[in-house]
C-alpha cells in the first residue's frame, strides 16, 4: 500500500515560519518526483513547490524566495520550509508523488492544514 503522510501544519502568525514534512511508504522514493500542492477554500489546487533532486526544483511565484523544498531519500521524506508566512498562504497542503511529470495518476497525501492569522 502506498501512503503519503504530511505533518507540521498548524496555526501561525504572519511573519513566522513552518516546516512541513511528508513521509512516503510503499514506493521507491528516489524514483519519484515529489511536490507540495495547496488548496484554499473555493480555489483550485495549485503547485507550491516540486523537487526531483538537489537543485532540480521549482516554486510558485507566490512562495519563491521565502520557501525551500528538500528531500531525504534515506528517510523517504520530503520537506517544505516556509518563511515570512502570509495570510494568503492559508490552505491545506498536500504531498504529491509522480513517477514522471506527465504522470496522470499521482499519489496524494491527506493534507495538513496551515493557517496564517493574527
């Protein structure tokens, strides 16, 4: 069974930071493109950041420069550090795994809620 489990979400104030984690099981982790998506109420799910390996990453313009995606293949874990959080970052954040960019049947986690509010 394939499982992606997110953690690290919560309630934070604007300007603070969070580190999200996604632990994968049931897949050959190093063979997968990993990514973080988020979805706010009434909005489409959108890509936040994606990582193949090392510097092979990309970010949404809205988080570029204040976020860092990374992965530890030995731990089957992907991370997303978000700094200078804004209320607009409030969403459910989902872990995603694709065997390739064009994979139309990726795996998804159940999500972790991030709420940025004062």
